[in-house]
C-alpha cells in the first residue's frame, strides 16, 4: 500500500460517522477499498505460494496473518459503508470490531517489522527501500 493509500484508508477507518460520507466520497471510498481488498488478496496468495524457508518461517507466517487481517478489515469497511448498522456474527457493532482489529493489525505490523529487522541484522542484509528498489544500510 502506498503512503497516500494508507493515509486515505486510515482516515476512512477513523471517521466517527463513516455512514455520512457523501455520494462522491462514498464512491471514492468504495473504489479505494476495492483496490485494497484486491491488493491484499494478491499479496496473500503470492506469499502463501512462496517456498517455506526455515530461517524466515516465522516472518512469513506473521506477514500471512497481517495480510489476512488487513484484507478482512478492508472487506468489512466496504460492508460498513453500505450497511452502517451491520454487526459481526457475535453481535458486536461492525464499526467497533474494525477499530479493535485495526489496533491488533498495527501491533502485528510492528511484530513483522521487528522480525524482519532482526533477521536482516542476523544475516547482515540491507533494509528494503521502496523508492526505486535500492537498498541502503
């Protein structure tokens, strides 16, 4: 996800009244969420198809959990826009469920980044940079 997409998605998830997004804003939000759902489905599929390497098994598993949870959150955000009073199977308001899962997702992301950093340190690998694909120490 790009920084712009992350910012827009975070704003959507933190709005107090997601249901009040006016017409064009709602369409724009649906488009963004549809794109993010697709990106996370693709990322998860690609990650699951990677060969398992014992040294990175925990990192790979953590990222699989991350992509699954993020995908689920974005699917539910799309649902919330169309059904503002929706509830989970447990009867919890979907909006509240999303907020709690977003907190858990942030913690999982931190865990994945920590694992990645530890592995890179252990194997003396450069950090990955997304600007042009060049790595730096």
